[in-house]
């Protein structure tokens, strides 16, 4: 089952941060870079959001994967996508 990306505008009107936050994904940041736990739900959201951004806006977002030193879980990091750093949500 695909995760719900929200009923207010869907993926095309929302930031990755807002979609992940509303989906209940564990979030973090390093300055302006969005960090979030890698789960089936978060990977699906990331893939769909990145596909939309490329298809509709011609934007290629990079991301990296890392191990959380505190609990050993896998996380993703997307540069410049942490909205609160920029005064957003």
C-alpha cells in the first residue's frame, strides 16, 4: 500500500519536509539539510517526490545515505530541504 501524501494539494504543492513530517517519519537536520530515517514509507515518498521534481520542474535533487550513530538505523540526507532553516513550516 502506498503511503498517503496528504489530501491538501498532494506532492506537487508540498515540500519534501512537509510530506515526511505529516507522514510521521522521524526527522532531523544538519543546518539546512533535511535528514530522515530510511523506512519503506520514507523511501517511497522520496522516490515519488524526486520523480515529480525532475518531471515537472527539471530539478535533480541529490541525497545521501548514512548510519545514525545513536541507534544504528539508516537515514537519508537531502541538502537544503529542511524548511524551518529557511523560515518555512
